[in-house]
């Protein structure tokens, strides 16, 4: 039994994929800034490239599952 305020399966996966896609954009922007930094010794500690890759995979899988469940009905 689902109520009106509960989200469905595809909505959960779409929200997860949307959050991961926004994390992809953020990590791509930060990695771009890291590569083009003006002070070469100011490296930083955040692994933006790895975060970009993992969040891209999560976004693709989550949005794929959301589309599959949504089209299935």
C-alpha cells in the first residue's frame, strides 16, 4: 500500500541519480580548477578525479534503473 506522500521506486532512483549527477558537475568543475591552478605547489587533498568517476557511474546506473522502472509501469 502506498500513500500519496510516499515516493515510488522510479522516483527514488531518479532522485539518487539527480544527486549523483549534480555531484558529477561539482567534481568536474573542481578538478578543472585543480588542473589549472596558478600555484603548482597548492595541490589540495580531495580526490576529485576519483569522485567524478564514481559519481558518474552511480548517476548512470541510477538514472538507467529509474528509466527502466518508469517505462515498465
